């Protein structure tokens, strides 16, 4: 009868611990799926968690059980030796010591279980962040290699609120960049594979410089600058996940990822296409106001008119 009660107790411990394990694992997996913007079927998540976790939990449980048995065997041997030395000690005192030892053992097991569950949750969260970083890195390379796009950015100084606006048109080997500076002056840069034309409109005067494009400058203008560029492999993604906090942020009802590296460096990425729409870097805020991919025509990138400009050739 005592043996049946003992096994029944261990079965109850197993079931209760497994329910706690499944609950915490399901919560972690649901959070990860939400961050990855994947539709969630609660029943499917729970079933998959049970299927994937039962083997791991059973192994861990039996390891703890074996350690517990070994500990008890060692403890019994020690108690037997101690009993021989303290025959004159009262039975009540011995029972009290055993109860205290048993209580310490139970507390130790509970602490180990809590630490193990916390470690599993941490690993799930880390893998979720690594997946997001990997997806962003892959899309970043794609945006950096685009040869046909339009983009409009604003650059705001966080020190004095000065704002500069920049528009870029790129098609193949031709780039036009138009900047409206803080003082209202307009600067237009034209690049093709052979020439560079820089036009400056100060309101009172219009000046220009024309030169040969020996360095192929326009080639390096991209849709996404890649200030958080990392090599796309699992180990690099996991290392970045350790130092990066990723949360979900809603703007006008739409969800975005917020990458927080430090107080001086953080940026927001569109969940749908992994395009960075806002960045705070030191004392400057950069925002992507508008963009278009694959729609720039030859008419959009034709060389600007130099009528009224004082042009110098270098």
C-alpha cells in the first residue's frame, strides 16, 4: 500500500510539473509567433507544444528523479552512520532532523525546476529575436542592391530641431538627389557613370559644378543605409539578439518592429517588408516619408536644366 502511494505521489508531481511546463512554453511560443507576425491557432500551439515538449520534460523529470533517488540513498547511508553514533539521542529529535532535511530537498528541487523553466523561456525568446534579425538582414541586402527606386527622407537634428529634406531617384547607373537644406537652399546632385553635376540654388544666386565621375559616386546611394548590418548566419544573429531588444510598436493601427540597441541608437522597421522607416542615431532622427520601388523612369532621371546657373567645369 505504501509503495502504491509513493508511485502515485510521483505521478502527481509529474502531471503538475508537465502542466506548468506546457503553460509557460505555450505562452513563450505564442509571444514568438506574434513577433513574427504569424497567425496563431491556440489549439494547434498547445498540441504542438505537448508533442514537442513531452520527451524533453520526461527526460528532465527522470533526471531529477534519479538525482533525488541517489541523494536519498546517500542521505540514508549518512543517517544510518549518524544513528549509530547517537543511539542515546531521542527518537523525536531524529525525526525532526529528517523532516528538516526532507524540506530542504523539496525546496532545492523546486528551485531547480524554476531555473530550468526560466532558461527554456529565455532560449525561446532569444531564438525568436534571432529569427527577426536574420529576416531583417536578408531584406537589407536586397534593398541595398536595388537599382530602381524613389525615396524621400527627412533628417531632423535633435539638438536644434533643424530639418533637411532629401529626395532620391535612382535608375540603373543614373541618380538624382535633391536636398532642401535647413536654411531653405536647394542643392541638386546628378550622377551618371561618366558625369557629376552639382547645382546650388541660394535664392539670390544659382551656381553649378560639372565634373567627371571618376569614383562612380551614384552607385553607392541606396534605399537602406544598413547601420545595423550584420552577416546573416545563425551565430551572428544569436549574438546580435543578446544585445538587441526587439518589441512591437503600433503606428496608426499598423504594427512595426522596434530595434533598441541603446539610448543613442534605435530604429523602427515595417513588419510587412522589413524596410526601416525611422532611425534615431546619436543626435539625428531620420524618417522615410515616402518611397517607390521599380517605378522610376528615364524621364524621372533626365539631367536637370542648367538654365540660369553659373556653371564651372572641373
